[in-house]
C-alpha cells in the first residue's frame, strides 16, 4: 500500500509499505477520507512523533475490509468512523469510562501507525458505525467535532447564556456550529481573518457578533454586547497568555471559562488575574479530547446524531481536498500558511 511515513523531523514522504498485519481484536480499515490536524504539522516538521518510523494521521473514516483471524466479522464491509485513542482500560480513569484521560493510552497516528495511508489497523473497540446519510468526509471530522462537543457539554451551556469563542481555528468554528445546533443564539466570536468571518456568518451568526481583533478593542466590544457585565461562558481556543487573561477579565461574575487551546508557550497567572478569578468566583476548567465509551450518551454519538439529523453541516469547513498522492501539498499549505484554510481533507476513495 501507499503511505506517508514520518522517519524523523522533516523526513516525511509517500512510500510503498506492506499492509498492516492484524492483531487480535483488530480490523483493517480502507481509509476513505482523512483530515490533517493542526497537531500533524509540528509532528511532521518540528518535533517528530513518539516513535519513528510512523504513519501519522488520526482524523479519518473508512470501510472495514478485513477482520483478524478468528474474530467476529460483524464489522466487515461496514462504513466506520474511528476514535484514535486506544485506552489501557485498567487505570483509574479507564475504570470510570473516562478513556480520554487514560494514563497509559496508545494513539493512532502519533504512537502507532495512523491514517495517511491506504489502509490502517484499528481495534474494534474504537469503531463507530456510520449511517448511510453520513458521508466519509463528514465522518473524518468526527474527532475534532467531538473535541468541540466535549468542551461545550462540560460547560453545561444553556440556551439563554451569552457565550464568547476566542480563536476560530477548526475547533473554535466547530464550537460555534454546535452551539448554534444546540439552540444557543447569543454567540460572540473573536477572530482575526476575513475568511473566518465568512465562515461564522455561514453558520447563521450575525456579522455584528464577529469581532475582528485587528480593527476592534475586544474588551470594549464585549462590554458593548453584554451591557458591561461580561459573558456567561468564555471558550478560550488559542492557548496564549493574553487570550487567557482576556477570558478571565471578560467573563461575568459566577461565569465559566473553558480552556480549549493547546498552549503556545509557558502559561502564567499574575496576581491581579488570580484575584479576578477569586473575587468573581469564576469556574476555570480545562478540556481534553472527547468521550468515547460506545454508549449513546458519549460525545461521538452526540455528534453522529447531529449529523444524521441534518442539524450540522461540517463539510462547509473543508476548504481543500487532495488525493492521497497529492496530500503533501495540504501539509505545505498548513506549514507555510500560504493560503487561507480551515480543514484540509485527504479524499482517498
């Protein structure tokens, strides 16, 4: 099969490899669509992965074409989405079915071979069956959509809340999409690119609720939209000290701050900011990954239900599509920021 193999930092290219040999409990998935995650770029060009050589890629969908010898063939020929985290199922979080916080997890695309290939070996326990109404492209975005949903549900957002989203990368935009889908109307979004505003407006959020930080003072803008009170819920999707400080400063008394963005550097907490958290009795919470338990109430089933019901349309977030042998062009666009993009998708069918 063809696969993009990462052999070390900046040693990333398309190669010929043997198909995976299945272990007990695994199936072979023919990859139909795979999205490039922002984390794949430093993995390929700056930091490397946990092991080398490795096939990276963890946002994907496909069709089961083989099951391990002696295994039940119930998944054979099924279209599937894939939860890329493989929990140990023995540690304390796993015993509580909090698999996203597993202490000893494995991970497709960063710790074992992933999806930028024609085929990938996947544990059966990581599969979710796709209904006919859900496309492979949409299903390839189940992972980042579930990350957004995990953050949203952890904040227990109410329809009447005023909600701010700072940072309009993939997760921030998906947050806006799911908040709209959940019936939240008063959503304030903060970004710095014209195409972000266009995408936000396409979700049904009025243009006047988009703050372009290049042109407006965020604090003054939030104040104008909240009668000076601040927002009830603030999703910080950037991961910088200044945006974290804004989140604390611009959240109303007894409000909630959700930290979503991966940190760009060390994060500091000054005395005055600490006082703000205390005096306003803020809830400051972190989020990580998403819940996948195989049960109807987990984040992945929530997303799948929204997709199947036609309540969300994630394919509008796909700005570029590449065949497998051209996918490296998508990596270069993201690495060099040579074009505006939201989700760059490999379409392998």
